[in-house]
C-alpha cells in the first residue's frame, strides 16, 4: 500500500486546489492536442503529401514520448517535479509556433519528435500527482475523473477545429493559445507537486517484468482507442452502414470513454481495482465477439455496446493507474508511470498499422479480430497475475 505522496506540509485545501488546477490544465491540453493532430493531417493532405509521410509525422510525437519515458525520473530528480513539468511544457508549446511558418515535412517531423520528447515528463508527473492528491479510498474517483477530463479534451479538440473552419480562420493560433492557457493554469501550482526523488531502486524496463498485467491495461487502451479512432468509421461503412451512422458510432464510443469513467472509478474504490479491470477486460472481449457475431444487424444495440465498450477500454487505463497508486509511492510511482506511458504510446504507434493490415488482408472484420486478440490477452494476464494487486 502506498503512503501519502503529497508535498509535506500541504493542507487538504491546497491539495484540492492543485487537483482542480490539474484537471483544468489537462482539459485545456487535451483540446489543443486533440485539435492539433487532425489539423496537421488535413494541412499535410492539402499540401499533397502521401499517406505514409503523414503517418510518419503523426507517429513522431508518441515515439518521442516513448523514447524519453525511461529518463523521466532522472529529470524529475534533478530539477524537481514541478519545475521539470513546467520547463518541458514550455518546450512543447514552443514547438507549435514554427508549424505555422513552414510547410517542410521534415521540419514538422523534427518538431513533433521534439514535442514528444518534452511531453513525457508532464504526462508522468501529472498522473503521479493525481494519484497522490486524495486519500486511498477516494483515489479511484479522482483518477477516473482525470481520465474522463483527458478524454473529453481530446474529443473537444476536433470540435474547435470544425469551429475555426466554419469561421474560415486558421486553427493553429487558437490551439497554441489553449496550450498557453494550460501552462498558465499549472504555473502557480508547481510548488505543490509531490516529491518524486526516491525511486526505490526501480527501473523502467524492470517494471515490465514486475507488473505486466498493469502495463497491459495501457496497451489495451492505447491499441483499441488508436485503432478505433483511425478505423471504426471505415469499418462501419464496410459492414454496410451509411457514413453518418459510422461516424456517430465513433462519437458514441468516445462518449463512453468520457461518461463512464466516474462510475468505473467509484466501483474501483468500492470493490478494488482487479475485479473492475477483469470486468472491463471481459466487456472488451465481448464487444468484438458481438460485432463479429452479427450485432451489426441491430444498429441501436450496436450503439449501446459501443458506448459501454468505450467506457471499459478507457476504464482499464484509469483503474490501472489506481492500482499503481495503491502499490507504489513517490519516485517509484513515477518510474512505474513512465513504463505505463511507454506501453501506451507503443500501442498508439503499433496498433493502427496492424489494424490496417488486418483489414486489408482479412476484410472489415480484421479490426475486430485485432481488438479481440488484444483484449483477450489483457484479460488473461490480469486473471493470472493476482499478486500485482
């Protein structure tokens, strides 16, 4: 069981203020990031870049995050968690400005890779901070709300993009401004960031051997979310739905990501993380089985399943964070969070190409087969690794 990770001497009111600020900052960042990715893709497509190069540039950010994650704890130990978070966030914002000054794909590739390198520290510090801001019995709800806020921000990003298109103006200045707001919100709170100096001898790569079931939650969430964001609408059209319903199905899946996190977190507080992770895994297995078994003939029921499925995919991520917060503390938790981020970003990079290849070679069902394999592996691992909890 982890101890209280909060900064010594901080009051409950200060910890509540810090948590509220983190939520607001994460939401603003999510909007900016969620709008920037499709804005870049649309801009590059309009410039005539081929799909492979667009995909390479899109992948540069998560690759940067994944490569920097093992060094995150050392950076935090050297500069302090709050200062490191602010410094790296500033670098991330600065990398956005040149995107509007040049159309060179190679400069964009470098900027997105640099943004990814700088993005690892704020991500790890934020999740460690959220885990430390409440008592153990309320941690599930606090972490679940964080996950919901992040998902809501990502979902709102494309809406900002559509709004700027309607106004016939560039989205980039707005997205940069929202990123600056995210940074301004967190700036005065940096002194309340929890200490993460002592890593307890933990190393990022060793974490994969110690808690593979917890890390597999990051993989199932990253793989299914990334694959569905890319291909669920295409899958819907290929199995016979109109484009409007196929897009609605994706929106319903995303809505589940957002709206079901608090119930999932509440349940984790009541009965513990492992039973909830097993429930999420089971639903993530049943979802593709139903889709493969003929549920497409019943669109309303398919929509209901997609909503619950979306909540459980992202719920696995948030509940794994809760389990990590119960088992680890301080710098050791930061190391485990870094491994979690590595697993998630690896899945983000690897899963969409795998899903695309499966759909090209098997047909539309290839997407559901990939989702089924990933979800089944996750569920069996959680079932087998009781001692991680």
